[in-house]
């Protein structure tokens, strides 16, 4: 009987997913946010949009409307096709919390560019809500606003 119970327990446990430590998951969220920032700095809208879930909602820093479809999220980032080569996004502080397959990263970033020989710097703050889906952390909610 003990052997049967032990075999049953082993079979059940082998079907369970290995849980990551919170620090490992936070590292994945930080890496995903850094990759998003690098995509922004690459000026490649398609690369940026790939970080968003198909159900994502975006309140962009410079958007008067809520973007709640893949087409409208993509449309928002098409501005990257018109930015000068100097345009870049740099992350600042981040505060990451993980709740199972949902994670929230709240922090700051700065967008900058040089136009007509003058540097333009736009500090902003963000909240990214990520969902772990199909082995990837994808953005399901993104709110960004200029720092007053």
C-alpha cells in the first residue's frame, strides 16, 4: 500500500510545473521591460508591438484615445517610423510585483531625441501589466503619462 501511494504521489508531482522563485520571475519581467525599451530605441514598431498581448490595452503618453485592439496599438507605435535616429527610450526606476501568471511593473522612463540641434527630453512614468501566456510574458495593460 505504501509503495502504491508513493508511486501515485510521484506521478502526480511529475505532472506539476516547476515553480520559479519570485526573484527569477522579477528578473524575467525586468528583462522583458528592458527588451521593450530597446525595441522602442530601435524605431521598429513591429518589434515593439510583439511585446503586447492580442487583448492588450494601451494609454500612450501622447495618445488622446485608449488603444484596445492590436490595430490601434500598432497604429500608436507607427510614430516610430518618423522619429529621428537619435530617438531613444531609457528605463529608470522599476517596482515589480508578481501574482502568479500576472506581474506588474511600475516605474519611470525617459524618451529623448535631438531635433534641429536641440535635445528634447520627455520624462514619463509607466505601469505595465504582464500576463504569462504560451511561455512568454506579454503586456496586457500599459499606462504611460508625462511627469508633471
